[in-house]
C-alpha cells in the first residue's frame, strides 16, 4: 500500500493528465479487415495477453475495419514493482550511479516516477517477451499482424500550456529540459538540448563568415581553418555536455541494456554458458557478408559524387573560358568575367 501511495503521488501534474485521459496509458489499434474467425481468435489472444501482465482493457469502435483497445495499469503495486526492478537493473548495468533504496516507498519518495518512465515501463509490459515478464505483443509481427499500432494519448492541456510557454522563450534553461525529460523522455530532451547548443554555436561562424566575405574576399583560407577549428570545438564541447546530461538524467551507459527484437531472425539456439538458458544466435560470417554489401554501395556513392563535381567544374569552366554570349556577367562572378 505504501508503494501505491508513493507512486500515485509522484507528480501532481502527471496525475492530472492521467485523470483527463481517464487513466489510459496506451491505445492499441486492432485491424478487423482480415478473416473474421482469425481476427476474432487473435483479438481474444490480445486481451488475454494484456490481462496476464496486470493491464486492464476497454474496447471501443475505431473506423469501419478496426477497434481501439484502451489499456491502463490494473495494479499499481505491480507497476511499482516493475519500475523498482528496472531501476535495480539500471544500477547493475552502471546506468545509475547509486542503488535505489531497499524500501520501495522511500525509493519513490526520493526519486519520484515521471510520466515518461511510467509510459516506458507500461510499453515494456506490452511489448517485452513473455519470458521477461511482458505480453510479447509486437505490432504487425507474427501472430500480432492485426495489431497495427500502439500509441499513448496526448495530454492536450499540457501540450497547449507548454507550447504557449515555449513560444515566449528563446533559450531553454535546465529546468525546461528537465521538464521535457520528465514528460517526453530523455531522447526528446536530448534533441532539444542538442538543437539549442547547435544553433548557439552557429552564431560565431555566421558572424565570422559575414566578416570574411566583406573583408577577406572569396576562398579565404583563414575562414576555412577557423570554421574547421570551431567544428572541432563544438564537437568536443557537446560530447562533454552529453555526458553531463546523461549522468544527471540517469541514462549513462544505457546502451549496455539490450532488449530482444521480435524482428530478429536467428539461425540456431545454444545454451548460455553462465545461466544455461537458450540464447538465439546469428552466425558472424553471415553478418559479415551482409555488412560487406556496403562496400560496392560506398564505391557507387563516390562515383556519383565525383561525377557531380566534374559536372559542376565543367559548367564553371565553360561559362568562364568558352561562353561569351549574353548575360555572362550574371552567370559568372566578376573576377572570372574579367579574364
């Protein structure tokens, strides 16, 4: 009961958004245009799979050939245990710098559950394989080919207020980025952080480029060197900024955690030497053959790019050295036209 209270009071704004959406976490669009008996059997399997992972469902009509399955968490305690388990896993993989509190309620009080974290865990409950505690539902794959999409519901009140607030700002502070991260997840927050940093770093080359064009003339080696050095500075600065944000948001080394893909086409299974569980394998030789296909593609790109360069230089030479017709002064630059 304590974990239920801690989880349900983690963020009043998120709870308000859930109430506006009738506590619905995700919507599953199920297509009924195929064979009626097959679609009905698949729909029953869908509802049973969601029920087995403690997810409640409500069905409503979609368009003429589909229904919408509204999904929400039926057991807050079960969701709390899954979130706590995910945080422990992050700590074991060195994603988090500290272990969560052993008491679940204290862990959620110290680090409240954000809406992005909640939606991510519910999505994992829907899509993860059954042997990992999920329902194993993957849209348009295998027996779930009638499931066309899985998507969350927008919080219209938050979207309107947030767009109104962002439209009055030119620079996002750390609080704004944290709010984006709590609502939409780390990937979206990283996007906004990168774009803001990128545009800020574009100010110097823009001013420097204008000055070089007015003072230094065309094809300035000083401008080329300055732009190259500034690119290196931005790249190194962003790498440090990215690490700082990853540590702050608790997603450092998150790529170490790998989730199985339903689209993975394996060749054989072999027991894991440590756990003894069957592990699906794909031969390295086949992977190498697939990767080597990029070599002729790269050569083709080089040839196309080289041909474009030759074509552009050919046009420039023709206009400056051969062509002497009307509008030449508009077609070529002044210094070439005088030659």
